[in-house]
C-alpha cells in the first residue's frame, strides 16, 4: 500500500479526502499541527524522514472569505508561503517523487477573461481582496513547476479547485467562504422570522462552487492517473451561478420566504471566476454532486453538527 501524507487533514479539504471511501486503499498519514508544524522547517524534515511517505498531498493553509483576507493580509501571505515552501522543499530534498499541491483559483488575474485557463497564472493583476493568499498559492504552484522542469523524475503537480463547500466547512461569516456563510445567515433569518436579508453588492457577480467530496473523488482519480495528469489542472464544474441564484437556491432548501435587499456599499470581489475545464474533461473526470443536492447535504450537516 502507498503511504500518503496529507497536510491539513483536519481542514475541510483534508478531512473529505481522509474520509472518502477509497481512502482505505492507502495508508494515510494525517498528523496534527503539533505532530507536524509546517511553519517549522526542522519539524517538517523530521516528520518526513521518520515516516517516509510515497506521496504528499498539501492541503494545509490559512483560509477564509473576503473579510478575513482583507483584515489579515500579512498572515495570509506569510504563513501560507512558509508552509508551502517548507513542505515542498523538504519533500524534494528527501527525494519524494510525487507531490500534489492543492492550490486555488484565486491565483488567476482579476481581469482575466473567463473561463480561466491554467495558462493565465501571472498574466495580470490579482484580486486585491485576497491578494496575499493568492501570491502564496502562486509561489507554491510555480515552485512545483520549477522542480519538475529541473528534474522530471519529480512529479510535483498542482490541483486548482474552484470555490468549495461541504462537510467540515466553517460557518462563521468573518472566516468562512460565501456559501456556508449564506446558509448560516438564511437559517438564522428563518429562525428569527426576519422579513428581509441583505446581499453584498448587486448579487450579479458569478461564482462556481463544487462540493468538497467531489474534490476528494478527483484527488484519488488523480493519484491513480498521476503520470498523465497535467502539471496544473483546474477542477470544478465548468459552469457558474450568480450570487443571487445561490441565495435563492439556499433559501428554497431552507424554506426561507423573506425578501433580499442588496447592499451596494459592500465589496464583491471579482465579477466572475469560472474555471476552464478543457484539461479536466480531457483527463476524464467530471463532478458528481449537483448544486441543490450539495446544498441539501451541507444544510443537513449544519443542522446536525454545527447548529446545536
């Protein structure tokens, strides 16, 4: 059995990979941050030397929505960059040949033409509301490319997911991504009998959200087809929805009957962020969970595990 080290195994992406049914086909190493401190290069070197994984999947990171990124740009830039450099270089120097770098579609330029193809990285200015995080992700992605370019025996490849939601997501509006934050917001509005609810901006910005369990499914597919997987590959739906459509779909699942009011004073980020799934289709994988099904699943999770 191959030994797979998963950093960030307690986060949303990592836990979905760890708990995916096909995980039992591998030996998974899932250290806590105390066992593997990614901000300490010596800690990383020691862990890798002791456990000698065959593959590393780097999912760890400081993550959050617009508010968190705007409030703490230093933390998002510095800690994400340090973690990426430490784990990638430690793996490289330990001669681990396979590495999956879990990145983000926030790497793409703010004014890039949609859908966003993998070749657009560093082809324009980044979105200011999450620039620090994006710079860190670009750095790790490029480092993986450089390592493979210098020595093609090292297959260090990057998965670029679209926006995600799913079990183990955060539901705190100050720290969470849009979709779980909206689920919490609409649920509370229903419970409190609010007749109106605000939406940041005009609600016409478009976003692509994929259920996190589908990313876990892709990750195992990638491991099994690693040799032919592209260096950088977008993973998503290949289509998007407006913020207004997400609010409407969530309200229907939750049963909220109130009206939405647009707060035009609030930031909305990029107008559209839709990944180009051309390489994904050629690689032979497709997402499994439609939007309404995913919202239903995550709302049930929220009621059972979060909203106690």
